[in-house]
C-alpha cells in the first residue's frame, strides 16, 4: 500500500519512545509546531516539546456510557454499521477441524469471551464448537453433539445425526445449546427418532451437562430466546406438522419457565404452532415460514420475528409480530398466522434478527450466496438498504449483539471451507459533551464514555470522531490508527445544517493530517477554500516498530468557532472520513446528506 522506503524514513526519524505521541507541525519529523496549510486558520504554531504522553483510543474502548433504551428510535434512518476490518478473519480446517464448517452461530459469553457453534458440510452429522477469549485466536473444543449408531423405531440399524446447533447465553451466565437430531436413513418417516436435544454449561463452555431431549418430531433450525421475564422459547422449523412432505413447513415452539429445566408441551407432545403462511399448488394446501429468528423489542413485550419463506421455489424474507402482549397465538394444524405479518417482504433466505439498546434493529440474510445486513427501525418494520460486508460466498449467516455499539456477523464461505466473521460498529446520532477543551492534541480530557463515530472497514486504517462544545466553540477529536502512516493521508470532518435535505451552500469541510490543518472549505455548488477561524493541533504516535501494528497513527484536536457554523435546534449533521493512499472511506455517502449523522447537544 505504501513504500517500504518511506516507512523506514518515518521510523528512523520519529522519537522511539514506546507508545508516546509527539507534536506534528512545520516539520513533523522534528516534532516542531508548524502551519497546517489552512487559509488563515490557526495551525500548529507551538515550538516546544510537549509535556504529556497520549495514546490513541481504539473503538472498542469508546462508547462506554450507560445505554438509554430506544434513545435513537426517532433517528434510526441515519444509523448505519461499519465492519471493523482489524477484527475480520476467516477460520478454516486448521482451526475448526472441519473441512466445510457450516451453519455458524457466534455468542458473546458472560466472561467476555466468545463461543462458536457449527457443523460440517451442508446438512451435518455432528455439531462442534470453538471458543476465544479475544475474538482473534480461536480454539477447537470438540463435538458438542456427536453422531452415533442406533436401532431406529422400525427396528433397523441407523445413525443418529445432528445439525443446526444454536446457543443462548442466559441472563445468569449459563449457556444453553440445542441441536436438531434425526435418524440418518429415512428421517422423514421416523418422527420418533427425530427431535431437539439440549445441553447446558455453567462455566462458559468448559464443561457441559448430558444431553436432554426437549422435543420429539422431524425438525430443523432450532432457535433459542430468553425474554425479559426469564421465560425461554425454543423455536424450530416443523417439518412433519401436517403430514404433507416436501415444501410444507412452519414454525413451532416449546417453552420453559424454569430456566430450561422443563419444557411445555412436554417431550412427545404436539408443539405450539405459531408462525406460518398458507399457500396452494396443484389443488393442494401447503404451509411455510421456517428458519425463524425472533427478538423481544426493546422497551416492549412485543416479539418480532424474521422467517424464511419458500414460495414455489423462490425464497423470501417475511416478518411477523406477536402484538404488545408478547404472546403468539397457538394455531391449529390448518390455520395460518399471526395476523400481523409482512409476508414475502423481499427476496432472501436464512434471516437473523438483532436489536441495539438504542433502538436500531439489524436483519441479516443471504441472497445469491451473499451475506447482507439491513438496518431497521425500533419496531423492526421498516428496513433500509442492503449492506454487504463480506466478499466470500456462502449461506446461513448469523448475528450476535455484543454491547450497545457492537455486534458480530459471521457466515460460511463455502467456496473455500472457512467461516468469515467480524465485529461491526454502530454509527448513530452522537451527543456533544459540554466542556472547554485545550486544543493541544492531548486526548486525556476526552472520556471513554463520549459518543464516537467509526470508519475502518476497507483496511487496517481506521479512525474515530468525537465532539465537545462550550459557549464559544465546537470541538472535534480525530484519532487515526494507521500502521503505515504517510503525510499524504488525511481525515475529513463534514458539517451541514441539521435541517438540510441535500448537500447545500454553507456546508463545511475541514481536513487534517499528521501535520495539522490541511484545509477548510465551504460548499457553494463545489468546495471552495474559506476562512473559518479553525484551530488544530496534532500529535503523531511514534511507537517502536514492534508496536506499530496496533497503536500507530495520529491524534487531532479541532476547534471551530460557533459563529462559523449553522446550528439548528442544538444540532448539526456530520460526516467523517479517512483518506488513505488517495482512497476515501466515510461513515456515509459524502455527496448525499440523507444518512449523515446528527450531532446533538450543541
């Protein structure tokens, strides 16, 4: 990406103090103050050595404040996700001990570690699992549900096989894992040899209980949900409900009200039929809606479900809602429901649904062997444009919420037998913190609880943006991690009035680099150089060569006079980008402000 010679020159000239930052100015290599190239704005003028040590704050240490439920429900249309490239990995046979790992499910554990469930090949015979303490290094732990020989209910030699393992970390920290089992030969005709088994771990996946059967009958794709009341639901694709083979399916469930110790209806009984759509073909009636994912909406008892619908061979994503009481109607065998459904909403299969505490829902699905995500509103009824973060091709992806601003996305890459996985960062409306800022490049006065925006999905280069204000100025803190930082790289803060509908005259653009202020511009049909009274101070992290991989880059503090901005009802719209090797990556499209992020509290 950048020449080794240039990198060597930088390393030879920067101070070798480990993990420290030095002033970037007129000659950044000498750590002196200098003019950042603005148009009469204040650049880096200070000549003295800086008396402090600062460190770039990684994104996983930001946005640490207390979450407010549905705090962003009114502005979800401006919210978006960015993959954190530095967390992306592809795990193959050398790690997972499976040549074709499939049907992946990743869960965040109570001890802040991670657990991954999967089976081999498309259908699977056994379900395995791996764990990680840091999301970077994974360890194979073995088969959680292993196939074995049986004498089936017809008295024939057969094999019990397992697929579709799903896990749930309960509010008390226990892990429940369920898998669909079946007789390998003639499974459709052997409902007594099919069902769902469950195992429990009380020590973050180190040890597991013996399997317990919670349902009997032909099924696929079990899914676990714990409600705020403590009630646990086990949903599954019911493949033997009406006795019509083929494409006739639906979603059924069993319920536990004692932490998964017992289940209703009991083993061997008819389950609760809850979500299905009726359709007809060649004079016959069939049902559908399968492979469910369901959430309890934040601040509500209502359940929202995303299901896969196979409509005459074409797969769609459908949506269903329980109502405010959070109770699904129990349907008869010839009944469809629930009444509140958005059937055949859009093309796709294998949905997975999640929701951030701030209100944004996220729906992942597969289409044309590609993993997509859509951001939705707080009611999971309206979803925006599709976002495709992974280049590999496969099917049956997953999501898992980690915290208030981060989730995990994963999907098998069936073309090369790996699992693609990464962490994703939520960008949404941020609040400016009221404080007076000394513009010196020292980020120590910026708290980790401050709201931050993130870019960094294209390469190892990534940046964050935070905002503060007082009665005279608006301040921004830019922090850029870049293992191969060069002077040609820079960051850009875009600002527009909050009531703008499109990029209009009066929008502002401020660019900073490792050397300080690069430019200030105002939009009037095009970007034009303009004086804004901006003050910038930057510091370049001069880590040792061994440490550059994780903590090398620069910090920039920016001060903008309020008189230079158009602030409406205490808000402006902001966009943020980093430009590396002449390629710009932004929070949202820089040419259209429809998805720019509101900054409130000004």
